[in-house]
C-alpha cells in the first residue's frame, strides 16, 4: 500500500486492516520521521523514515497484527527504504523485507538501492521463506519470467530472476 499523508488517519487504517483480517501489511511513501515502533488498536507498527529535519518523501512501515506479534524473532532497520522483520512460523522462519524503491529515472540511487537490497538478501538465513513486499517503483509491463510470482512488473521480475528470490 502506498499512502501519502497518512498522518492522523492511522486509526482509520488500523480499523480497515483489522476488518479485512490483514495480519501483515506494508505501507510505503509515508512521512513519519525517524525509526521506531508504536502500537495502534490492533497492530504493532514498525516504521523507518527520514531524519526529523528533512522533509519526508520516503519511508516504509510494517503493520503486524497483535495476534501474531509474539511470532516476531527480530526486526532491523536497514535504512529509510528497507525494514527486515523475521517471524517464527509452525515449520520455518519467514523473513519479510518491507521496501520502498527509488523513483524510476534516478539511476544512481536505484543502483545503490538494489545493491543494498542484494546485500540484505545475502544475509538472510538460507532456510527462511522470504517475502519482498512494498513499492519497488519498477516499470509496468507484461513480460513473464518462469517461477516468479509477478505479473505486471518487468524490472522486478528481472531482478528476482538474478537473485535468490523465487
């Protein structure tokens, strides 16, 4: 979900996510400053954003329903665009990478973002399931790549084919 100006509407979002039985949700392009966690009515929110003195245009947050908060093994703030959360499941661990990619056309920043993302993926336990969730700002197209569950993003599909993501 890409939300501009969430601000005081967090209570409304909490209600909508809970009514739709969403256990995990990733919100991008939010303007919350700094890094941290907070609780809403039904969720624990892990967020990462800009320094308090910089106008916020980037940032990402993971909303995790309180019914599964006890499954969190750890979370880590990699930067303003990537948060890692590792959950214990019945059979294995699930690593969620919440990401907010750089806007297309900013090639140098894009390269740094994807290099960083690859370094993060290299550090994820090889036995974990991985969910890469968020807005990666990739081009829209209809080119399919075998064994990858992406139907409308050309660049993300190519990226996944070149990494360990399947």
